[in-house]
């Protein structure tokens, strides 16, 4: 599970390259899709990795106060895309699903530490 605090820089490391099809060797950015467990509200955004090594990709995820992502649990999916893509549609044929999981966004309780759960 990924734990994110709102209005903070959250550094998250994921292992994504090993899950990409060989035809996606030029992937330089990733499409993130979040869906709230209770409200079904969806949000997508594109991120370039801060670190892009052969073993892991590190991202800075900052959930601003003005975003539609409220405190709560979400399902997330990450799609690999070629560099320069502006696609935010997860059904786009040029995007390859490389990760899925759960994320918790905390915006109301600053006493919870940002640790692996």
C-alpha cells in the first residue's frame, strides 16, 4: 500500500520497467489513475520519474489542497507511456498497465507518520 500526505512531497519508489512489454523500451513517463473506494471518483495524472534506474523508478507525488483527491482509500493503476505523451485515458492502446494496488491519502490527520504499512 502507498501512503500519501496531502500538500507534501511524497517520494514513492515502484518497480515498473520489469513489467513493461519489450515494445515499450522507450518509456519515459507514467500515467497514474486513482479511484476512490467509496465515491468512485477518478483522477489521472502523468509523472516523469525522478530516478529511473534498471531496478526501480522514483516519483514525487504531491497532492495539492485544491485537488479532487480527498482523504481516503483508493485503487491505483500505473500505465507506461512513451515520452511526450499527453494521454490521460487508461483505455488508450498506447498505454501498458504495469502496476496496480491500493493507496491511502491523508489530508486531515497530520499525526500519522509516512511509513510503509
